[in-house]
C-alpha cells in the first residue's frame, strides 16, 4: 500500500457523523478535534495567565494579598510554568494547529488514524482535569517549580509534596500518552498520506515545523515519562532512584544512595527538546505568515528546512546547558557550551531568512503580519540573551536569576505566543469563515507587543544585578537598590495591562463569531492547499469527491509573468492566467 | 540516498519525472508501529542508562555474581524466556498460516500466542514472588528496584499488545473479514517479536555481575 | 507604517536602557573580573547583531511597504548571501565562545594553594566548616545527623575532630587568598551564590560540589540561595565578610572544634536551682511566666533555644532596640548569669514540669489561622512542637500575648534585625506574610489551639 494508493482511495463517507454528540463531542474529524484541543489549551492557558498576574502582584506589591503565602506563590509559579509550556503551548501548537493544518495543507481527508486522534484529545482532556484537580486536593498543587526536581519535589517542606506532586506526575503521564497517540498520527500522515505531487520539499514550512517538532516530542517525552515513573516510585514505594540518604525537616529518610542529578539529566533530556517542540511549529507558521503577507516566496526555503532539521537534531545533545551550576561534572560544560552555541547558527539563519523574505517584498501590514514582525523582533532579542546563558562561564553569574526568566519568556513565551496570535488571525477565516475585527486586532497587537517587551526587557537587567528567581519576596538584600523594587512594581503594572489586553482578543473572537461578516474564501490570497477546499470552512472529508493534485511549491508569490501575484499549489501552468508565460515551470511527468 | 535527494531538490523548479511520486511500501499501521517501537526503545534505553549510572554507586548490589544471589542461577528466567519465545513463534506461524489461507489454524496459533504471553506474565509474577520470598523487596536495593521496574514496564507493554490482540479477536468475532484485520495480526506478531527481543536485552542486563556493569559503565563513559 | 517607527523606537529604547540602566552587575568582590569581561563581550557581539538585524528589519518594513502597483521580487534563494551570513554568524559565535571556555577552564581547575572551606546548605540556613589544624575536612554524611551533630560529621573520622564548626549564617574569609568552597547538603538542593563573587554552584545531597574564588574586596556581601529548596527558599540567606587575615583568625578562634561540640558537661542540679532564683521573680517559681510582668512561659522552651537566646541577649543581638524595653530588661539580667554555669541553669529550667499558658486573646478565627500557620508549620512543626535541626523553637503552650509581641517585634524590625541574628532575616521575611492585626489574631488563636 503506497501513499498514492491512500490518496487515491475513494471518499468513504462511513464516518460521517449524524448526531450532535457524534459531530462535536465524539468527533473523528481532525478539524473538530483541533478545535477541541485548542479550546481546552486556551482555557488552561487563561488559568495560567491569571496565576502569572497573581505572582506578579506579589513581586510588585509584596504582602498585599492575604491568601498569597510563600507556599501558594510557589504553587502558582509551578503551575504557571508547567501549564504554559506543556498544556498550552505544546497542546495548542501540535494538538491544535498540527491537527488542523496537516491534513488540509497536505491534501488528505483526515489523519490516518482518526480514532486514535480522538482518543488523543480525550486523554489530553483527562490530563488537564487531573492537573487542575490538584488545586482542590489537600496541600494543593505542587510548588516544586516546573522542573519538579527531587528531592524537594517529594519532600515535606515543599508545598503540595503529597497529592500535588502525585497528580502532577500522573497528569504528565497521561499527557505523554495523549501526545504519543497524536504524534504517531501526525508523523504517519505526513509520511504516508500526502496527496499526489506533494513532495516533502513542497510542503509548507508550517508542516515541516510540526513534523520535526512531533519527532522531537515522540522521542523526548519518554525521558519525562521515565523520570516521572521513577520519581513516583521514590515518593510512594520508597525506592532510591533519585533519593540519596537525606534528612527531611530534621527527620532522617529511609532512602539511600540515589542521585538527584540523574533526574535532572533525564528531565532536561526531555526539557530542552521541549523548547524546540514549541519553537519549531512556531518557526514554520511564522514563515508562512510572513511569506503570504509580504507577497513573496519564503527566502531560502531549503535552508529553512535544513535549519529546522538540524536544530531538531542538535536539540538532543544540548540538554546539560540547563545544568551548568547543578553540581554535575564541570568538564561537561565544555561540550555542552559548544553544542549549544552551534545551535545559534541555524537559528540565526532562520532569522536572517525571515527578514530577507520581507526584503524586496510587498509588505501588507495586516494584523497577522504585525504579530509576525513583532515575533522577529522579540525572537531576535530572546535568541541573543540565549547566547549569554548557553556560554557556560557567562551562565555562572546569570543562572537562577531573573535574567533566565526574562530570556525564556522572551524566546519561548512572548515569541511563540505572538506567532500563535499571528496564526489565529491568519487562519481564523479558514476555521470559522469569518475574519477577526482588524481594529480590535491591531489594538490587541500593540498592547501585547509593546507591553510584553516592556515587561521582559528590564527584567534582564535586574537579573544581571543578581535578583534570584522563585523568590517570594526580596526583602532587604543589601546589594539591591530601592529602584529594583520600583521596577518590579512597574513590571507588574505592565503585566496587568497585557493580561487585560488578552480580553480584547477574547471579545474579538466571540464578537466576530456572532456578528462578524462572512469573509472571502481566500482573504489573504494564499497558495497553500488549505485555502482551496471546496467549502470554506472545509467540510467533512475536506476535499469533496476528488483530492487535489499538487503541481508546485507553496511559495509561488509574485511569480514574474503571472497575472495574479500568487499561484495556488494545485494549479497547472495551463490553468494559470499569464501576462507573459514563462518557459516550462511545471512537472515533467 | 533517496532521502537526501528528496530534501535537496529545489522545489521552485519543475520536478523531474518520477520525483513527484514517492512510493512507500510500508503499510501505514506498520509504519506507525515501527515508530512506536522506536519510542519504546528510547524509553527503555533511557532507563538502562540510568541503571548503568546507578549501578556504579556504592550501595548497588547486583542480583547475580555470588552464589547466594537470586540470579546467579537464571533457570527460572530461562523458562520464562522460552515461553515468550513460543508465544512469538505462535504469532509468526499465525501470520504465515493466514498467508496460506489457513484461517482456522491462524486463529488457533493466535490464541496460542495470546495464551503463552499471558503465561509469561504469570511466570514473571511468580519470579517476583520468588524474589520477595527471598527478602529482595522493591526498595531494599536499587538493583531490586530496577528489576521490578524493568519487568513491570515490560509486562505493561505486553499487556498493551494483548489489548490490541483482543481487539483483533473481537473484530473477527464481529465478522470483519480476515483481510481487513490481517495488518493488525501482522502488527501484533511484529510487536511480539519486538517484546521478545526487548526481554532478551533486559534479561541480559539485569543478571550481570558487578564487574560486567563496571565494564559497561566504563565503555559508555558513565562511570 | 507605525510598526517601523515603533520598532525603531524600541531599538533606541533598548540601547538607551542598556547604557543608562541603573541595574547592572554588582561591584565585583572576587578575582572573577574575567567573567565580567565575557559578559561585556557577549553584550557587544549580540548587541551589534540585534541592532543591525532589527534596523534592517525597520528599513525593509518601511521601504517595501505595500504598493498595489508594485510586485515583490521572486527570488527563492541566494547561496552566496546565505553562505556569508552563516560564516559571519559562526565567527561571532566563536568570538564569544572561545574566551568563555578559557575562563571556564580557570573555574574548573582550582588552584593548588586554595584553602578548603565547607558550606553546608540545609533548609533554610547556611552554616560552615573549616578544616582545622590538619587542613582536612572530615568525612560527613546525612546519616550521622543528630541534634548534637547537625552537620552530619563522621564522629569516627580522625580528620573530623579538629574541624571548626561555624553554626552561624555569617562566613568570614581572608582577603586575597583563594578559597575552594566545598558544597554539601543534608536535605535538598540549594545553591550557594554571592552575586558580588559572580560564581555559584548547587549543593546536592549525596555528593560534593565546589566553587572557587579569591575575595578581593573587603566588606559584607549577601549569600543568596539560588536553587528552589522549598517553601522558605527566599529566606535562606547568609553573609560573607571579607577581612584581613588577622581579623579573620580572631573570628575563627571563637568557634569550637567538632570534638568540643560533642562533649556535654555534667549537670549540677542545685547550682541550677539557685541560679534560677534570679529568674523566678518574673518567670515564677514554676517557670510558667507572668503576663503582668511580661515574662513568658519557660517550661515549654527547649534548652538549645534558651541557650541561643541567652547568648543573643548577652551579645546584644536581641533586646537592644530602644523601643523594646522588656528586651532591654532581659539583656541586663542575662549579663548576670555567668557563662560557665549557664548550662546548669538551662537544664534546671528544662526539667521543670510543663505548665500550660492561659489564653488571653480571643476572637481569632482558628480555621483562618490554620491556613496562615501552614507557612510556619514547615519549620515549627505541624503541632508547633518545634524542630531543633531547623533552629525553630516550639510554640505550642507558649503564652499568646508573648508570641504576639514577638511577631510584632519581628515585623517592625525590633527583633531579628541584628546582622548576627541567624534566623532573624528568616523570621522577619516570614512575619511579613501575616500582614494585618486580624490575621495575627487568627494565627495566634490557631497556635493556642495546639496546646
């Protein structure tokens, strides 16, 4: 059975849902599952956003909220981090956009295993419920930091050391199962189910990003699962994988001989690729948005693809750069600093190519484009501060300070979220048939972009000063001037403004769904297949009776001689209207 | 290097004949199974790495080496290995019988594969009970912890395979044609072989002497 | 078009903030000026790239803005351009990495002549150990930890007997001498970081890690724990004091060796009893305290806690605030107790039968108090029984008016502000979470319910 055979299979409508439940709840349709994934992810994301505002209130205006005790603060820090990284970004980018875009951009009717796809969402939902349940158990959620390092994660003295950490580990386990089911689907669909003519190098970069990120996820999440299982055994059955002989709040524990560093190695073997699991789909999607709205082909497509592949590969051999000051053998620092800074090269090439895509383009400053340009700016900034932390000796004074917090928020908080917004504004007409309100969109962009930058830019500097992260209150450390506290207040105010600005977005979504005018079929004049389904939004089975056949890459914008400034992927040269037809531009088969 | 070719073409140029059509001879479910087995391999490999690191700590007491240690004599484990091998053979015969059109024999061998796999699990539990009776509890020593961890996780993966196999029986019972379930049967057989090989590796790994662990650790640079 | 101008403004703002920022590296107090140089180098390299790339972006966004009569250029790739950019980026990366690795090699290799000192991280305090005359730190392991041996030093190791135990959060070090700081933990991960020294390293239970530096500036510098170590992580602080060799030696001479800390003199009951007569006037013959005279209940206090407080009173660490008149009274009394017989007095008090304190406050909400107490429980125990290894006294059974006054004193800075007060910073940071008189009342009501 070849992929062609798969693409040629007749459209069997035997899955077509008949009832409301079949259509929207127990749906097998990748588009519905994608929306389910996205809504769940956005919901927990909102929870995490509220948590971050509460955290910032404590940092900016210490001791004003009675319920925000040191323990609660750490719980919020932990849940904010874990939710944002895993349950929002990973789920939204891969479960949401991955699910929606893969079949549409590749010209298939659905994922190759629709039932598995549905199960993936339901497992994800259960993992989210288990995670949120930890807010309601005795002791509350875990407050061990999103890195959940043992020994403290499972010892009294850390908030949520009992039920909180158990539920966190169980929830992660369920999430990993969900991700594996989804990921197997994405990979096999991309490898085996592409339509006629859709060679690997004709895939839009969005798909490349999702493809490599999924591979990273499938092979990195097992490390987290392993560490979660072993920590769970340490916590409940008294094994000593990660637990050495220690005291806990003055009482001796029964453990003997385990190694906390072993956990950290496992965790970061997952944790670093996780950064790219978030970043690569964002890279892909922003490439497409930039290209479409600049009416220009992506610059250096091949280099972009190779960079994604190389970054993905390298991301497995840099994990210990999170552990320079962990007490591991310091000689590891030489290797990991080198491998880390090597990643800077393909990443920089991606940035150059994004800017060079705009260069000599015809830039339409639509809302998605604004977000995408904002992304280039914040990502350059975050990438640069990454060069500080990757360089082992520079990391020494900066690690565990707010510099780190500022860096990773800039690079994997603000930047991917700007891309997510760019993508939502860009693909909303496809998903809903309506275009989000531009005025509200622009307002949302300006507040979010400038606000987020003014939150995280100064944060680098208090980090350089040596303000430690995960501190409930700074108190009166002698090396910190009063201006640090003033700055913290200002950052908190900026956080509140940015958080409120997200309400504009939510309002925009609901308002548009309800009152927004119907959008054009292909409002951005894009070439890729998803905009060329028989119905917009695409119906069940996506393509009607006949699958599209692809004749060109996804970036034929402003082709010299063509009448329109874009040529959809499924058109042959004969079907294109030419002002001046160039010589052969089409496949020779 | 077709893979390399396919990611070095210049996609904005017309594709030469043949380039656009990429054929994959692997059926989709089998491809998915292969990826899954890759993931499971990584999963076990990571635990093995931690095992080797942990084995070099002072408090680690290997389960084999001295005469009084439980796996200096591995007789029990060899019996289990033999049972799992039979299960794997049963599955393979089932696949071949189907190809010969012997549906009844296939069903019989499939049942044998399932039964032997369950027997293997029961025998593994017996090994656990044997270890416990000797006082080798889960948390007494990291070597014990790893033994239970590895065998337990292996058993969970086998149980997962059994669920898939039960689904095959269920579909056959519901009258889904044998052709349509064939890929599932074949997948189960591949998975059985995989778990057998995985068990051999774990078996080897868990019953070495401290010297061998020290050697492996030194070779891998994990000492 | 706005976006181009805004980006330009942000670039300018970023550069201006960088040069005008009042927040920058703290004054350097060690030999690690080379780390500062690598940071500055990184700033220049990345700063230039950041500004250039984004200025180009601004220009592109401005110059190639939408014009419906113009077409974008169709150029799929430009090999030479991409190659040049790759090469230039690689050069920039190497320029940052190579010097960084050289400095890292310096950090990894400790100079031969460095003096070893141990810093022990425990929830949530720093303490230290010097190797003593033999120059060797004795073996240690969490398994050996007892209330009398909080460091977990191996009592059978000959090398450990002369180790000098610094049971204080303040570490004195001689200037201009390289120090190899051996890092150890008996419970969870911590991180010994002095921002002015630039270097930091985790303490990991079960293994020893290290960092080295040569102090180069006299003064007092803050030690911050920089690895999340549980609820009171943010209160885990210490100080390092850099001074001349003579001053350092005088300081070190005050501290006992490990062997000395392990001996316990015989107890003279009658000496203790007669000494107690001085105290009985206020605290009562049975030690139950007297609210009218502002004397707290002594019967529930642990020996080790009273010993610490007596020392604090005597050394002017507690009770010196001008507003704290009861404290000043106690300072005067404490100075009359001879140091050598104090142990008899304290043991006499310790054996007094427990007398419960009468509650004097009312109206507190026990349930709300319980939630507030959760932060206290990690050190003082779930039943407020106290935890010696964490330096936290028992609270259950103490007079509520006394606890109230002490908590108020902590939050006002009347108590715990003295730099030598080992747990003062901790308590002052923790009492701030009480926030209001109502919540204080709730908390005391809950502690009162634990008797």
